[in-house]
């Protein structure tokens, strides 16, 4: 049997609080306390992410997922050359080592892009710094990387964008 108790006390400042009976050890069901100005002032306002930052974060997520897919696809020939190296031709183990090294580099890049995307998405200062660093590195990938890296650096160095990360 569930009995509701309506209280009117000094703690609730005269607002009714509906809760379940204490004998049942249940959590409060409904409170109708008004939000005071002090409560609203104590709650921090959510940071608003600019559309450009969202686009750059999405770009980093896209490349992170694409690199993750590449890592998974590189695992197949690495496994095959490893099996061939142990069963038939020991020289195939060289190819296994090379494929493993390439897969490891791709996985590190995958994680880097995903972490930077998260940092930008949540407006972390380190995310902006890391995105600028990745933009500088991508400048050597002519022509697309140069364009995307240049736009990323230009946009993230703008003063109003930099203020979002503080």
C-alpha cells in the first residue's frame, strides 16, 4: 500500500512536497518547489558551441572513424601473413611486422583524431590546441590537407572562437 504525505514545512518554504511514506524507505516522488534566483545564479550556463567548431569536431570524428575502419581492415592481411609466416614461409613474417607497424600508426592516429574531436566538441582548451597542432601537420598533405589544415588553423585562432574555450 502506497500512502502519500503532503508536508508544509519551513525547509520547503511553504511549497508542498509530495513524497512516499517513510515506512516504505522510498525516494521522493514529486516536489513542487519554486526555483529561486539564488538557485538559478548557482547553476552555470551551458557553453554554446559555434557552428564552425562543431564542423571541425565532426571532421575529426569522421577521420577518427575512417582510420578505425582502416585499422580493422589492416588486421586481416596482418593475420594472414602471420599465419603464412608460421606455417609455410618465415620471410612472410617481415610483411607481418611491416603491416603491424602500419596498423599501429593508423590506430594511434585514429585515437588522436577521436580525442581531439571530443576536446573540440566539449570546448576543452587542450582540444583547441591539439586541433591547431593537427592542422599544422595536415598542411603537408597537398592539396586537400593544406586547405583543411589552413582553414582549421585560421578559424581556431580567431579571437571570438578562442573565447569559447576558456
